[in-house]
C-alpha cells in the first residue's frame, strides 16, 4: 500500500515533496518545501562547495591584476596595455555567460560548473608560460570564457535548491567566496612575485584553483529541483527578451555594471599609484593591500541582515554612500587614509553586489539562469570598462581622474535606485486605487 494511503504523517517520494496531515483525508496532501535551509541537510556542504568555487573563480579571474606593474616591465608595455590581461578575461566572461547559461538550463548547474572550473584551471596552468603579452591576453580571454559558466549556474542552483528566505544569505556566502578569492589571489601573487616573478605567482594561483575545483566537485550536493530546459535559440531569445522587458531587472543589471565599474577601476590602478612616489611600495606590500577584501567578505555575507533592516533600496543607498565616502577619502596622499578609502569602497561594493544579484534571482520566476546571466554579463562588462577606463583616467588625471570616474558611476547607481523607488511608489498607488 502506498504510504500516502495510510493517513499517517509521512514523507512521500525521495524528494520529500509532499506530506499528509494526520487529520486529513487520504488524498489531502500538503506541499513540503524540501529545499535547503541553514542548519538543514546538505546546506553546509553546499555553502562550502560554492564558497570554494567563488574563491577559485575570482582568484583566477583577477590573478594578474596585482601584477600589472611587473607585467608592464617584463613585456615593456604601458599600464593600459597590461590592463587587458584583466579586461580580456572579464570581457570574455561577459560575452560567454549568456550562451553558457543555455547549456546550464539543458545539462544542469552542477555539470556546467564542474566543466567550467576544469577548463579554467587547465588554462590557468598554461598562463605562466605565455611568450608575449598577446599570448597572455589570449589565454586570459579563454580562461574568462570558461569561467562564464560558473557564476550564472551558481546563482540558478541556489535559487532552485535553497528556500527563498535563505536565498540572500546563501548568495552572500558565494559572493564572500568571490571576495576571499580576489583577496588571496592578489596577496599571494604579490608576495610570490616579489621573490620569484609574476610567472611563478600566477602558476601558484593555478594550483590553488585546482584544489578548490576538486573540493567543490566532491562537496556540492546533487541538485534535486533542476528541470532541464530547451537549447532552441528561439526559446532562449524569448526568455532574454522577457527579462530585458522587465524594468526592475534592467535597473538591477545597470546597478551591477556601475558598481563593478568603480571596483574594476580602483583595483586595476591602485598598484600603479602605490609603486610611484611618494609611496614606492614593494610588490609584496602592494599585494597585501588586497587584504581589505576581507571587509567585502563580511559585508557580502551580512547583506541579508542589511536588507532586513533597510529594505533592498535602502541597502543600495547605503552601499552607494559608503563607496562614495571611500573614493573621496582615498584622494589623500596618506597611506592610512588610502587604506581606509579602500576598506569603504570594498565594503560598499560587495554589499551592493550581493543585494543586486540576489534581487535578480528573487525577481526572475522563470529562466533564472538567463536572468542571472544577463546580470553577470552586465557586471563583468562593467569590470572590463572600469579596468580600461580607470587606467586611461589615471594616465590623464592621476588618481583624481580614477576617482572622478568612480564617482560618476556611483551617481548612476543612486539615480537608478531613486527611479526604482519612485516606480515602486507609483505601482503601490495604482494597486491601492484598483482595490
């Protein structure tokens, strides 16, 4: 006799999708949410696995950023040219994230994340042997394209496998992994490069990423709620058009791009600023500057609490204000104040990114991989633009030029958030009138 017909309070099916009320009729079933929640089965393994995936992604993606002055000297190129070793990777990620999101919908989140990491770490082991800056940029572009499958699949996996109330916290932990990867990659490369050069430094990052990739695959629980979608281009195009027609999603995409423009500009140029007078810091010390990423780890992982107190738009205002304050403080020719400025910029950026990215997953009810892909595409295009434009602004106006670029981007974030607040109030009034 099927368990549901006994009238007992039992779980039906391996996925724990439904349960029977003891007082109910045999066919009266109540849905049970079997998705993961903090403290529940599989949540810790999932969190650690995606944390490590985030570490590997950002460590690989930005492995050359702290080394740009050394790369410039080795190949005899300008800062703008060397910055393409970062911009090519983030730009390729932005271009490939949408096509790979379709593969994620068809073949599964875990499968695509595993393949993306495998290819990216393999290329990462070839990067130290690049014979010219052209080859280095090309390898970095391939690495970025491979990594494109990971963030979008991770966001979709979380949206499907984690309960809605825990989603912001779960995504915040993944973003925290990004910050740890970005920090550790830059700190490690800085000190290793000071002793053995930039090639050994990026090789070490490649080996660390291999370890993270293996641990990720062993830890990540198999998905229980994934439903395969279609690979037909017409279906993909219709889904993308639907997301782009949503004004809230469009605003979130723009916010992600603008926040990342600030971040990309600041951290691409800061190494050049600190190698020049009056600071003239050695490479190891410059790499250690990126320890401020730990602040991003905290701000991203606590984004859920911030939204609970201030709301999503309130959290974005606070993130924008914190970033602006950091940019202005960093103008001082004082190393302690520059560090304080970087702390504030990092905290504001990671909080804003965690809020915006989780809002995308919350807003999209269908085609979540494509919704996240569009956000990631905008986000990494912002990184590429920030890195390149930040270097150009630095050459034109020094650090003040880079700060001016960042302030323009933050003004854009605040303006978009104001527009969103007005649209939300208008919508609430319309609903009130209709009822």
